[in-house]
C-alpha cells in the first residue's frame, strides 16, 4: 500500500510539474473565428462567423511587443467586445491585449487598490465614470485631452455631447474614452398597452391591471411590473429614477441629490417620501421575490414575457430581439421614464402642483426627469503606465470606440454597449439589420433621444466616494425600507444622516465644489 | 528562541561499546535540536502570516483611508471606527434595534443571570479560588450577560437583531443541527448493513463543493419561480409569496444551505470516532441486559465526547466566518436581515473604507476568541475532572 | 482491542431497525444527491429552459444541449477555463503537500517534546515585530528593518527576557495554532496583499501557496496531533535503542503508521485550498486566477449564467470526488481525533 501511495504521489508530482511547465497560451495574432449559437426552431444551430481583422499594414507593426492589460467587470457585457476586438487590434498594430475581469461589486476597490499601492498591474480600466472623482483627485488617470484631439478615427464630435462631458471630462480635461451610453427607460408590452404611462400614478394603475394575469400564454400568473429591487445590486439607481421627477424641475444644473448652495441632501422631503411610497407599492405589483431580483433576473423575466412593464437601461431593446432568449420579439416598446404632476417645492419641503413656474420643462403638464444612471462604461488609462503602453492603450480604446466598430457592437445585446454616438441614433439601418423591426428601432432610439435631449435630465452622482453615498447608505436604507425594517421617515433620516456624516468627513466645501463642477456639464 | 525543550520519549544512544564516531556526534547534535527543528518551520510560517497582518489590521482599524496624489494615506482617528459601530451611525446595523424584551426574553435573561451567579458562587467557595481566576470569571460573566441582554432586547417583537446577533444565531443553530444530524447519520452508518460504503461516500459530497458554488446552487434551488421546488410551492399555495421577503425565512434559507454543506464534516469525524470505539464495554453491557438506548447514552456518547468537543470547537470557529451564502443568496437579506459579521465587513470594505471594515473584523475576532477560549477552557476543565 | 469494524451480531439491526435505517439514510442521500442532479441537468439546458421554469428529466421535459459544455471546454472560454483549472490544481497540490509536511512534523513535535516558551520571550518577539512594522511604514527599507529587529530581539533575549519565568505549555501552543483560524480573512487580506506586493509576488503561484500553507497549517496540526498521540511510544524507543536518529524514526516508523491520518488530512486540506475564494480574489489577477473565482465570475449583470456555472462546478468537483472515493477507506480509519489533552 505504501508503494501505491508513493507511486500516486510521484505521478501527482510529475503531473504538477508538467502542468507548471505549460506556458500561458501565446496570444493569437491571426484571424479569429467566432462560433455563434442561435436557437432556430428550438434546436441550437451553430453559425460560424469569420471575424477578419483589418488587413495588416506592410510597415513594421507599430506596437510590436507591447502588452496592454485591461481590467473590467465580468461579462459578457463589456468584457466580450473588449476581448473580441483584441485580436483585431493585435493584427493591426502588434500589441497584445489581455482582458482581466472581476465581479462588478469588486471592480471599484480592485482598481483603486491596484493604483494606490503602486502595483499598477493594469493599463486600462473600463469602469463607471461616476468614480472619476476618486481616481482623478489622487492622480491615477492619464489626461487624454491632447490624444483625443489628435486621433481622427475616434470621431470625438460624433459622440453625444452629454457623454463627452459627463462620462469623459473632469474639470475641463478629458480622462476617459466613452464606450457606452446609459439611460434609464421604461419598457412596456406593446401588445398589452397602447399608450405608455406618463406619470407614476398611471404606471401603478397599469401595473395593478396586469398583475396576476397570464401575459405570455403559459398558464402561469404573470406580473404588472418587474424592477431590480435587490440589495447591493441596482436598486439605488431605480429609487433615484422614481424620485427624480419630484425633486428636479429647473433643469439639469439644479441637481437631484444635493442642494447646490449648502450640500444638504435632498432626501428628507415630501418628494422623496412620495417616491418611497411608489417604490413600496411597486414592490407588491411584481414577482413575489422582487426584493431579491437584480437586473439580470428582471431582464430575463421581461424577455420571456412575464412582465407587462419594466424599468431598465438600454439593454432590453436589443435583448428582446434575440430569438434565443426572447419570446416577445416585436412586442416591446420603450418610452421616457414616467414623471409627475406634483413636484417638490424646495423652500417648504411640500409637494405643489405643476405649472409654468414650478415645472418649466413639463411636457403636457407632466414633469419628466430622465436619469442618466451610471453614465456609460468608459475606458481610462493608468497614469503610471509606460509611455509606449499608454499610446497603444489609447489607440486601442479609440479603435473600440470608433464608429466602424462601435456602431456594430451597440446593436448586439450581449455586448452591453448601448447607443451613445449621434451616428448610432441617426442611422436606423444597422438596427434593422440586427433584427429589430423599423418601427421598434424608431421607438427604441426615439426614447433614448428623448431622454438625452431633455433639458431636465438628471445626472448621476459624480463626487468623491459616491460609491459610499449611493452603494452603502442609500442602498442599505432603501433595502431596509422595502423589507419593512424602517418606515419612510426613519429611512429618509438614515440616508440624510449617513450622507451628511460622510460629507463632513470629507469636507463640505470640497464636496460642494465637486458636486457643482459635475453639474456644470454641457448638453 | 530560548524555549526550553525537554525531550520526552526515546533518546538515541549508541551501542555503548565503541567510542562515539564523528557521525554519531553529529547525529547526537542534530537530535538534540530535533525539538526545535520539527516545530520551528511551522511556527515561523504561522507567525509571519498571522502576527504581521493582525498588528497591521489593528492599526488600520484605528485609521481612515484617504486617496492622495500618488498613493493613499491613513489618518489616525482613534476609536472612531469602533464608536461608529457601538454607539454611532452603524449601531442599528451592528448591534440591532433595542426594545423591551418579550416575557420569554425576560425569563431567559433571568435564567442566564441566575446560572452565572451560581457558577461564580461555586467557584468562590470551591477549592481552586484565586484572585486571578475570580477576575477572569467576573469578566466572562459580564460579557455573557451583556450578550444575553443584547439578544433578549433585539429579538423582542419590536426590536431587530443586528449583524452580531444574526451571526450568533447562524453559528449556534447550525452547530446544534449539524451535530445532531451528523451523529444520527453516523450512528446509522456504523451498523453492518449492506450499502454503507455507498452512503459514506455520498454523504461526503456536499463538503467537496466550493462554498461559492454551493451558494449559487442554493440560489438556483430556492428560486420559487424557476427552481425545482416550484410545484411544491404551488401546491402549498405559496406561489405568491417568497421566502426572500421575510426576514426569518431568508435566514432559514441561509441556515439550510449551511447545514447541507457542513453536516458531512460532522458526519465523517463522528463516524470515525464511533468506528474506533472499543467493543468490549458494549458487549458487557449487552450481557448485563442493557437496551440500545441505554448503551448509547451511557457508553457511546461519553466515549465520543472528547472527539465531539474538538469537532465542535473547529466547526464553531469556521462557522463564525459565514459569508458566501448570505452574500449570494440575498446580498444580505431583506434589508439587513441575513447579514453576517463577515459580510458586514466585506460590504464596508468594497467601498474601500478599510478602517471601518477592520473594526468590524476585530469585533468579530473578539467575539470568536471569547467564545472559543471559554469553550476550550470549560471543556478542558471537564475532561481533566472526568 | 476488538473494534466495531469486525462483524458483530449485536450491530446488525433488527428488520424494523433496518427499515428505519434505510429510510433515514435514503432521505438524506436524496437531500444530498438532488441538488447535484440539478446541477448536472442544468449544465445541459439552454437558457430558455432554465428561465422558463423547472424541467426535471432530460429528453422527456427538455432537450439537452451541449452548448454550455462546448463553450466552457472548447469554445471561447477555453483559455479562461484551462488556466484557472491548472492554477487550482498546481496551487492546491503543492500547498497541501507542504502544509501536510510542515504540519505533521510540528504535530509530532507537540506530542513528543515538551515545550516551555516563556511569556517574556513571546512578548519581546511581538514587540520587535511591531517595531519593524513601524519602521517600514515610516519608510525604512524592509530588509534593514527586519535585520535590525532580529538583532534587537536577540539582544533583548539574553538580557531582559531572562527575568520573566512564566512559561506556557504544549497545549497553549496548540491552541494558539487553532486560534489562527479565528482570524476573519477580511481583516488580514489587505496586510497580506501589501506584504506580497512589496515582495513583488502578487499574482504568482508562490504567493498563493504560502498564503494557503499559513492558513491551513493549524488544521493539519490539530488533526494530526491527536493521531500521533495514539501511536505507542515503544516503537520509537526500540528504534532509538537501535541507533536511529529522531528524524529517521519519524520518517520511517511514525509516518508510515499514520498513513491513514495523513491521507485524510491531506484530503481535507486539499478540499479547503481547492475551494478557497477570498485570498485568491485578492492575491491574483489574470495569471494566477483559480477556479472558484471563475465560478463566481459567471454572475454577470445579465444574471447568473446558470448553465456555465453548473459546468464549472462539475468540472471542479469531479476530481475531488474521485479522490474522495478512492481514499474513502483511509478517511474513516484516519479521522481519529482524540481528546483535548492537557
């Protein structure tokens, strides 16, 4: 027996050594074939798509021998197009692209820890532009203004002005290359609902009407609304989407999170209380475990036909056209986020009806405040990387963001890239080619454009430690409210206290300055 | 390190007749340091990887992290992070919401206090009285009664348990259920029945899966609209409710997952212990006419008591660190209902408030050390008395 | 000493007992196997079948498909599956073996030698470590700080430490070892990260291996210590009389006798390192990433990709289960944890 064990051990050792000797696979610089599996008539069918890289130039490859390390979160969203475009870029320039991914909730601290401790394992981070304040004030990101102006392929002017400013510019300088555009929208089943709801009261009424009915013909009861209310997921963006039309009426510069004169949180007031009330009501008009659903679950529910309405970013549009996962192809409409006819009077803290003075931007008497939640995934470059790596990294980001590549990627739901370039809005053709009907494309893009062009659009919070304000304080308190651990008054107080304490800790004046600077973006 | 090592056991001697050769002298020299040589590598590795992080963590828990040009900066803030947890803004999250205990809460608290008083009195009157012992026992008593008071006040109808109490619930409920289940299964499996090898292997399986995998597995299983139990839910008329929205059902889901995963650990150790018990005592008891229950209580159970106590200590220490299940099943539960202490520390750490996170982790360390040391002392005392 | 292992008529249950036994065991076996069955069939499902509600039996309820298996093992993800898998295998095997070796020598020592570490010495040691940490934080190069603190410690040892006579015993050392497990990983992760970063070892195998050895040594020591206590000392005394050194005795006599215990402990430690998540999350980036990270990574914003996750979980547990089955008889014989002796 001892000999058998000894032999097994020897084998294991040899195996280990052999495996250890296997070098990491060499990067490919050749044409990549991509296998796409689609379900046709219930049977998965594989189509092989040859993705050819642009013809390599005869001149010696510009970035031969340069390796670029990219960090983003685990896909397929965002990571997939970055990985796919890598070999193409390699064929073009000789640089190698390595994409590393971590779960989304770990991305913020992983990148910051890497930069702050001087490890510098990553040259590019593709991240949430809301976090720019923390990264830039510590000097971790490279100033890209000159490079952006010099690179023609990027077509900087084609990027929507809003994204150029919010997602990319900080204190006048450009620090990121936008790859994606983000807006919250409302989606609804066009076969069930003829006119999308314009106010939250109408939304609730419609949800009540459809809750419990069978909406996709499978005999099971379905739901009026599906929202991602899970804690530590996306819930804190959705509560802001609901509260925004109550709180912001005078245009983007007014701000929806803090008072721009003294940095007091705009939380403890009748508007936010009404929003909490709406959120609570909606939690009863959806799936029974709605408090445990994140945006992945709600998208799946909507595309399998189980929800009459849903709130989401731009992903549902392309996802609903994918026959592999969607049973509601051509039955999905998108519209601007519902608004309200009663808004907050900031001086008194009470709700007042909408009129010309209180709601200058109202549409049909309803104040809308579409929320540019998140901003849009953008790529930034590590200031501590080597100069030739920085050049190569910028060229790579420019390549991925260039219209030739980006306009294709935004039509594919799996990439997670949503429209952010003017050419993507104007050119309906590529959407139709990807599987949307012309009417659906117009409707979907029209909703995004309507949100983008709204003068009362709400910007996401982009001050230092916003992750704490939103992800820790707001999210936890709202989760406790939904679970019944806190009532509305206690919730608002908890958020207000938490925000104030952090603001005081970091310096009220500097936070106020950062907040005002982030609101001063052009449209 | 000037540890004094007395060797117990065989000391090599030469055959005595020849003059000690050089090799024998070297060998003797090596043997004399064998005591240190055997243990020092392990001690050094553990020291490096534990003392150093422990001290650094303690320091970090007294600071606040800020990002500055080119790096980061730790500003000393004293006990601020701890104050936040115990009396400050995080108190409700950490300790819980207090309110008047229910009658049963009063009763249990009263019982605990009375028992502690009796225990103290017995020690004072007992033969081993010493000032040091009295002080340490008073301290333990204080901590235990504070804990009981915390539990009584937060588990009351109006109160809400914070992460400390939730973690304690997870640990002790899990321990009890896992032990009882493991023992039952081990007792049944030790019998000479065909197919025991099959059961032994199968019962080992849950422990082999990575905890993250187990958490996702249970998330899949517990999904009441897509998971395999949907027909059962439907039949029970529960298809319109969800376990994820009620605090206690969510906690139960976490505990079920934990029990499923770790009962094999108890099972396999207890099985080995049972199998290596001597048979003569049992045979004698059977001859004397004892039935199976009496044999079990009087002979088997005391026989595996030493093993059980080690097992429970090891499992208890691990159980305090539960994190993957509440994190993945519910991200901390409806509100903060299923959040354990490690998960609490982890969520704080994700926003890079490492000072706050280290403070929570240190509080957990205090609690675990207190429970572990008290438990180990108690067991050692009982075993040495037995 | 007759053991239960031998066939005894009193331990074969009556028919009623037999039925209850099989009932209980069967129920628990179902509880264990059903989730595993669910993972297996989920790995063969297409997304619509997973989202659309529970389907139980392949070919009857739903049409099984190999798409998830292909994706993970052959298709796009190939590089991202092979690399973590290889990393997991290498790191687990090496660290488990090292931990086993270091731990069993220490455990053996704890049973055969009597240690009396003086409290004074220990406090001096901790003091010197603190001083060197402070020095490094204030900017001194770590090599200098370490060297200085070692010298300081040795000096103090000869002078001051002699004064403190109070000493600890073996069981205190053993308890200190197991108390290392009480440390919540979240607390130690950042210091360990910084330690390895200063040494330039982040995202390498040695970093993970060292971290895992440190984390698992206490378990090995506790599991093996009581096993060694049950090995009669007379055998070693005979060997000593024959002129064998302590090392030789340990290697040729004690270790072979304790093979079942070693195998069982090895399996435990292997399972722990195979499945460990937090330290791997922190200490690795792309190169040394291990499988649990890949499993967790399947939780994308689009919701957990259950099918891929199931495949990954299956390829992770199959080797471990294989080993467990093969070594199962050793586990039972090996898990003789004795009393907490004084």
